């Protein structure tokens, strides 16, 4: 069985004895399927439906409570996802859907796996951003904007929405956007595979 996301109840229960999908237990396969669907929705519409995220969270919570009944682990993992990502949401670095999707991941995993997936997602996202900068030849422009943004934050001592002027030009905004659900999906797959 693959290492990574393998809560105690799925390792020890009969659900994984002889069961699973392409080397994954059912719980891992379900999480990856939910993340794939979230990434596809994000890529197509720039949104992740709240009902879909709620369904994913309920599934993760039900699995945790049905087999493990350790509510503290569940709450800690989901709360940690929120606390770590909310400041990035407030400045516009990531979307609300990204925060909710990571909370959904937290409903499936413990804090250790969640942090591993989050670190992996940021690293994969950074590589995607670098590739995009090189492909579009706008690295200097983006760096100048970032430095100007940081200087303004230091000068005014107030955080403001990052990329606010780009949101008005939706096509430019969409072109420069990294859909963070995609790095989350790849990072979770690496975690399930035991790489992270």
C-alpha cells in the first residue's frame, strides 16, 4: 500500500484489505478525485463551488469520525489550514476557494500530512510561476510590481490587495493567475505516493 495519507483507520480496517484503486486505498483515491474535480472547476470557471467543498469536507469528516473518532485531530488540521492560508487570502495572494480546498484536505489528513501537502503545493506553485514568467517574458515587470507593492505596504504600514489593478483587466488577470488547486492536487498525489 502507498504511504503518505493513510489514516490509522484505513490502514487497520478491512476497507484496505485487498481493496483499493491503482495501489491507493479508497480514502486516498477519493481525496485525489475530489482534488482533481476542484482543480478542473477552478481551471474552467475560476471558482470552486461551495457545495462541492462542503461535500468533500463532510466526506473527510465522516471518514475520520466513523473509523477514528479523534475529533481533535480533525479540527486541528482544518483550523491549521485556515490559519495558515487566511492571511494570504486577505492580501489577494490566493483565492477563498484555495483556502476551502486546503481545509477539505485537512478533513482527510492529520496536521503533519497537511503541512507536507501545503509546502509541496507552494513549491510546485513557485515552479509553475517561474515557468510562466519565463514563457511570457514578464519577470522584470512582475518583480518591479512586487517590489513596488512591498514598498507601499512598508510606507503605509497597511496590507492591501495584491494585484488589485490587474483584477480590473480580467483577461490580463486570468493570464497571470496560477490556479493554486493544481499545485495542491499534485502535492497531494506526491504525499499519497510517499514522496512528501
